[in-house]
């Protein structure tokens, strides 16, 4: 199965006063929580696994593009971006629901999970058994390549610590 063939998960939230920051718009921490939650549901659905078998490894490239005011319905859509041997990465898009209008993305990012043994003792990565073929859809290819680059260690290197003369 190709990444674009996995089912998408859609979750909606009404932005209430408890979700707001000091600017009276959706607090980035709450939005991040909702994005990780939607990504978790997407990953679990794709792997058909027990929730105890997934742990969040990384939230990356999270971008908040526009504020979301109180009273709006914020919709999140998760889609599988990459499948590894023990990992799965999900791309999340968030947008304000505007009836009879095309969605405008207000936030997006990636969340990566590792499939692990259940329990609390000696937790370790465990192959999930889901194999993904190379994507063919242009957007799916872009998402897959981003994760491949991240996994390949092509992140900017940290500067070396200065040496101390003794």
C-alpha cells in the first residue's frame, strides 16, 4: 500500500475560551496538542495496533501560519507521510472550517511515532509489520522525501563545543 492510500483521519474542535492565548486566538500549545492527538489516531489507524504500542518520537516542522479566533471550528486532517520498519510519520494540516469555501491551511507539521512493545518494563522498538510502497502522488512524494531526508541524518550539524585550554 502506498502512503496516499492509507485512510486519512479528520478531527474537529470548536475553539472555546479555555483554548485561547492572551491575544484571544487559539493557543499554540493547545493546537499542538490537537495536532499530536490527530497524528496519533492516524498512525494507530494505519498500523491497526493497540494504543500501548505507539510512542511519540518527534514533533517536527510545526508551522502556525494564521491565528484561529474564538468560536471557529478548527479541523485537522492527518495522513501517513512515511512508513519505516518500526516507525510511522504523519503529516497534519489544520484549517478553519468555512462553509462553502475551500480550506485554507492555517497550521501544518509532522509527528513521528515508534511502534514499541507494550508495558512499562523494557520498552523497545518492535517491527509493526506494515509495508509501504513508494508513493506516486506528487504531494505524497514530497512528504515521503522530507521524512527520508530527516531520517538520513541530513539535519544541520551542531557546532562543536569550544575546547578549553588548561
